[in-house]
């Protein structure tokens, strides 16, 4: 009996030891699984942040390739872009699936991230003059003015052979040039570089600045493609230098036109509420002067509507010279022209940028509109284009 009891007790001890060993192995495997699952989850969260950074650098980024991105602890993640949806005002909603891996652990979710242009660096000026010689007579500026009155103080916006834009540092006008405010007052501040001249004007204060200013950046490719809010008009004289005359045209949408070198377009009693865009070849040397003439006649107005390709498009003509006749004209929104020849009795609201020269602006009133500089059309900015990202949603993905 003692022997039998001893054998039974020994058997129970063996069974208990085996049970304890199995339980320990099970707990170790469970802990290992939990650790791998946690590392997989952390890898997927790293994938979300990685995707946000990539989308901020390249709005057309289409996810990771191959096995994805491996992390230092041996885990990895993959990102697959599922859709890109236009969210308006230049923003895009990117939906993508993120999967984290660590050993046998897998963690997957989907997220919607909004990628939007960063508008934080827009200078709040009523007018920026970035060229050589400037003359404004019997006019008024309600807002601040920036004058590039020193050579090589403007970082010019240029395009390379592939059509990609970049800034040429310390470029700008090669000479200081002459700046003249004849009987003109600036009800604001004139920002300038030169401190060796008398004040330019009598109404407001003048402040010396040192840092270079960026020319506005632009990309007109999308405006050249038919789409909502745009009307693309074809020049009937696209093989000659004959003047293209428009008379009495009214459009709610943004009007887009293309001119050959040295061609002129005249607009008589026209109303382009969504703005006017005169396309310019990307390889054109902005500093060589204007290649076209935009001539406003008899009360033509540009901008101020709400049904264009984007808000606040005014007169966009980086390669054109702007001129009008004695009858008043009105421009509303963001305006970008190469030169001004003889502009009289013009009311300009928003922000006016003159890239190269202004022979005579006479009896004009320019008023800064903060709503315009706070919301420039999406194809323009003051600095290399940059974007912000915002996570709109995260949800489980069982696909």
C-alpha cells in the first residue's frame, strides 16, 4: 500500500510538473504573441506618420513599394493609397491602408488624411513692385507697399527644363532703378531697401528691410486644362500678330487665354467675374519684359465673382503688359502682371504684384483686401509650395 501510494503521489507530481511546464510555455507564447501584436500596432502607427510626411512632400505619393519600410526593431509597415479625392481649395483627401508586421503579429487600419496648401507665408501687402523703374502719379494706396529698390534682392521664380518651379536666390532686377510717387500717398507702410534717398511719399511711414523677398510662385498648368469653373477661349489669330478684340463678353467662370509672342488682346466692355488668366510659357524670361499686351477698354472689369476655378482670381498675366484707356476699370482679387504701361482711373482691390516695370500708373486706387491674401488662388504662393496634413479619420480595415 505504501508503495502504491508512493507511486500514485509520484505520478501526480509528474502530471503537475508537466501541467506547470505547459502552462509556462503557453504563457510565454501568449506574452510573445502580445509583444509581437504590440510591435505590429506600433509599426502601423509609424506608417501613418510616415505617410503624412510623404504626402506633405509629394501630394501624388502612391504608397510604399515591395515589402514596405523596415524599422530598427525588425518590425515593418506597408502603406497602400486607396483613393485621392479633391476636397476643394487646393486640398486633397487621401485614403490609404496601413499594415504593421512584427513576427506573426499583424495590425491593419485605414485612414483619411487631408493634404492642404500652406498659406501661412503670404505677405499682407496691397502692392508689391519687384522690378526696376516705377512711376505712380496722383494715386492712393490703402495698405502697405513693398518696393524692391535694391538690385538682386528678389528671389525670382523660374522653371527648369522639366517644368518644375524653383527659386533663383538673390536674382531680381540687376539695377536699383528709379521709384517715383508723384502726388501719391500710401495710407500704410512702404517697405524698402534703400536708406540713402528721401522718403518716397508723404502720407505714411517708410521702413528699411534687409532680407530678400520671394517673387510669387505660380503653376498655371492646371488652368490650361478644361474643367469646372473655367472657360478656355481660342485666339482666332493664333498664327499672326493681329489684335484679338473681345467686345461685350460676360463670364462667371475664369477666362483662360493663350497668346503668341507679341500678340495683343483688347477687351471692350467685358466682365470676367471669375478672373482672367493669360498663359505664359514656363521657359519665358520674365526679366526680359512683357511678351503680350492686355488692353482694357470702356469699363471692363475682372474678378470679384464666386464661380471661377478658385476664389480670388483676378488678372493673372506673368508675361503681359497691362494698359487701359481713360475710362475707369476695376480689378478684384489677386493680380500678377509683368509690366504696367499706362494705367489710368483703375480701381484695384485685393493684392497687386508687378514683376518687372511700371511706366505710369495714374489716378489709380489700390486697396488691400485681407480676405484675398488670406486665401490666394491655389496655384500661387510666396515660397516653394508646401502642404500641411490633417488626419480626418481612422477606421478598422478587414479587407
